[in-house]
C-alpha cells in the first residue's frame, strides 16, 4: 500500500518521516519536570504493506532548520534597537522613555471628559506584548531598566494588578516583531481609558487618579514620578511572571 493524501485536485503528499514524542509516566518530585524527548524515523512504504518505522535517529539542528523552513515558521533576522528588553517566540518586551502623549477618556460618569484628548506628560514605561495581550509597568527614571530595576504600577485606568491591560476596543497588531512596537504603543494610547481596574492604588497623588491627570493636562513639566506606586516587582520578576 502506498500512503498518500490528496490536497485539492492536483497535489499529493507522501509519508517520508515521522517524529515520535516520548513523555515519562513516572511521578517526579515537586519542582522537577519529567523528561521529554523526540526521535526521528524514516518511513518505509513497500508496495502492498503497511508503512514501517525505521530505526530511531537523533534530531539535528540542520533537520529542524529545514523543517521550520518548510512549515513557514523559520524566524526572520531582526536588528534589535536599544529599547528592546527581551524577546522570545511568544513574548516581546521593550521600554519607552518619559514623554508627552495625548490621552483619551470615556468614563461613564464623564469626570475626565473635560481633559479627554489633551496632551499629558507620561512616565517612562515598560511594555510587554505576549500573543494578543499587553502588559504595562512604569519607571521612576527615564533610562533603560536592568534586570533588578524596580517597577511601578502604570498610573492608568483599564489596568489589572499584574500589569495586564483590559484591551476593550484597543486595536492590537497581529505581530510580535520589532517593527510592531509603535503600533502596540499607539493602540494603547489611542484607545479611551474607561474605568478603574483592580489595582487598589494607582497613584499616591493627593486627590487620586482623576486629580492627577486633570492637573497634568497640557503641562510642559515632566511626569511627577514620586507619585508612582511601587509594585515590589523587578523587571526580571515581571517578565518571569508573564512568561510562566
């Protein structure tokens, strides 16, 4: 028997190789992952017989590169600019210096309507995009953070305790490429902030969130970072928590 799969009306594919994935069924102590390994096998397809697995072979980097290319998943080469902090296949982290930006509000009580669309000074920020989610933290200093730099709650509505942004109507890019960074930031600030998240305290400013941003509307002064609230997280811990 010659196995093949018809794709449409004019393409056939032939079974050439197989990858077998092995997981341990043993119980392991807490904190230890059970080993997993993969073997590669050629397939023999003699006429009139069932396909047979050939001897196991070790996977090579060259084979994985070839397979990735055939599947269309081989990553492209990107030059990292200085604002990129970390990158994996599923996560992109970068920082943005303190700067003026417009901000929009659409709260049901209309407390922030008078200043919606104005330009405000903003603190330096750390952004993390993972799949279609966005996380944001603030920095007290407008300089590239290191692994041990302490992070602060981003002083915005639509934020959760872990830094996760409630996207609402925010338009997010379909990519985690370096080139998508401006689109992620634009999507965050171009969307209207509508409601408080579950963060107990967004700022230590007297009068709270609404007073802070009303007083900052149109200001040419830097964002007063002394009013940011410490999360107790370092950059390294923040990324580890998101990636877990």
